[in-house]
């Protein structure tokens, strides 16, 4: 399971002209589900995402996590993160989870984030989404479990 996280001042997702999720300060989480992923990996990745210290403390050091700064998560499914780009000029998506399994684990990840009292907004699984963000830094990390 993969999360590309971006520290944002604000972010939103629009589907067919309708905003489905929007946050102010927090993390935009682009979530990719691979074959073999399960709930244990989703829990481990959520723990890492929510605990990752990439927000500045009073000394300007990346020392605080999203919860410590009162931030939110905007979780967006992104199957292209599971692409194999090692060969040729066209990505292969054979390593990605089957769409029904990917959606189940995406929903699980979001539900667990909400259960942890982390303010969590979402896009819409498998939709053509328009994602807007104001990357703060820019700060972007690839997390994989």
C-alpha cells in the first residue's frame, strides 16, 4: 500500500463540478492499493501517515504530526501509484489491486482515519477527479508498507 503525502495549506477534490472533499491545513493523501495489501497494511500505513512529523514546530523544524497542528486529511484514491514504470514508455498496472479490493481497502483506510478522530475528507473512488492543492513547502513524501 502506498501513500504519497503532501503537506498542504489547503486542498480540495471536485467531481463533475461538485466539491466532494476540502481541507485547510493538513495532508493530501494520494492512496494506491497494490495486490496483496490487506487491513494490517492499511492500519500500518495510516499510523505512519498520521504520525509522520512533517509540520514545523516553534523552531521551524519538522517535528510535529498532522494531529499536533490540528490538521486534516484529504484522502484520494490513485491507482497510478501502483504502476510499474521500469520498462518502456507506457506504465503497467498489473501490480495494482483489483478495483473491488482496492475500493474496499480505500474505504477501510478512510473509516479507520475517521474512527481515530482525524478530520478526514475524501474524493470519490474511481471517479475522474480534479484535485486542487496549495502545497506548503513544498513538502511531499512517498510512504509504502
